[in-house]
C-alpha cells in the first residue's frame, strides 16, 4: 500500500474527515463536536491568517488513513509574539494503525508547518499511547498538567454508588468544610457575563496588560481571540470578573462538562493580577457558588503544579486527580531557544491553551 501525504481539501473531502473523526473519537458521536458547524467554527473562523493547517494521509485508492491539524494560536514568548501550531484532532483510522502512519503523517505535517514559518507546535495528549509516536518525530515532553478536582457532592462517585447511605453524610461534611471563609466579601464585587459581552466588560484590556507583565510565556487572550475560542456552537461559557475598588483584578472562564460520569464546572482559565490569598479565596468561592447554582457535583481545573500552588488550589479544597494532560512541544525553527520553550516555569497554561472544552 502506497501512501500520499497532502494538504486537506475540505471542499472535496470533508465528509471523509468527519467519518474518520467519529471512528477515532466515538465518545463525541451525537454531540455538537461531531457537527459540520463545529468543524467550520474550529478550523475556518478563527482570528488567524490562515485559519488553520490541515493535512491528510491517504492510500492510492483515495481512502483516508489519517488526519493532522494545527491552529495558529497567538503567543508571547519572553516578549516576542509568534503563532504556535496548537496540534489537534490528530487521528489514524482503525485499519491504518500499527503501520507507522501516525509517525509519518506527524513528520510530514510538522515539516510543512516549519515551511510556513511556524516556530513551534504544542500538544496536550491525555492518552499515553499517542506520546511515543510524537517523540519519534522530535516532540519533547515539557511537563505534566494534572487535573485538579474540588468535590461538592459525592452521590455519583463510584464508591458511593455502592454505599449510598454515606453520601448525605459526606456531602454535609463537605458543605461544612467549604463554609469556612478566609476573606471579606465586602471589599470585592463580581460580574458574570457571557463571551459575547466581553467588549462591554470594564477594564479588561488594562487588566490583561498588567497580568502579562509577570508571565514569561502566555497565550495572547485578546477580546477577539476569546470571542472566537469561547464561541463554539452549542457551548455555553461563563466569565467571572472580580473587581476591587472598581479595578478588574481577577478573571475566570468556566463551562459545564461531564467527566467520568460526574457533572462538573470546568475552569478553562484563571488570571489574577496580584495572587494574594484573600482575592484567590474570594474567586474560588465565586466559582463554587456558580457550580452550586448549576447543581453540579465537582469543579475541575487543569494546571501545572506551579500554578496549582500559586492559585492556592489545595487551600481552597482541590485535590490532584489520577488524570493528567501532558504538554509536549516540537521546535520547528531556531526562532526561540530551548530554554525559552522547554522550561516548565516559563509557562502559564490552562485548558484554554488547548482545543479541549
């Protein structure tokens, strides 16, 4: 079987791509992520030029063997702006597995990205089995990004399904523990808005300018980027803006999700201009109130151990779960040094940096 690697033609082969997506990610069958609307939003509507990079592997009979895509996310790396290729929706068909196609397609696609002057690519695999294929073509593991969880109700956790009589007791204990506060609510005010309202949110541009001064490598979260990233069809996001003396000092992005059968509030991003314990305790309390209002059972957040510590996760009831993403990076040009890209402490990364959620 001979293989052909080439740029993906959505006008010609979109249905083949969608069929391969369902084959490789059956958990998304019947969801909005499977839809054509989601595809066109994700790959053909972003505030980038070009909108995306898409490549395929097919056999000489025209059958799709694999697909590899990247979105040019805007980053600042030590004060130098660049587009990073955020690799996503990488997939090989069932019949194509175990034949080296994943590795060959990855090598071809990243070579093409380097020709487009993309300086590096990022990836956030959670499935261990895909990592060796990336490492074979030059990717490097930078750090683990664990999922942290704050449990609000235990009713649907597997162990408590077997011992249902314990659930009310544990829930009562959790409510009691979370009722202890370490801040004064009077010194803060909060606005909860949708992404469509961010243009009218007072102080965001000044807030982001202040926030980024203390971060070495970060996603450039302009209003334009946020409106696109949080504009997926049939998805709903809440933005929590915290003010002190009418100055925006904290910003959180959330959405509802279900992980392992647990209805959860997922935190896509947290930014704080001055991460002292009182503002963080207040912000975590606001996040908890939103989760309880939605009658959710847990709060989830992806972050490095550095930011989990700085954002006081443990102090505010979060525990490290057994699940983790891994940040991997492939350097495609010499625009940035290894130290700039592969030093974990340089990065502020959360769920918003990926395409998940």
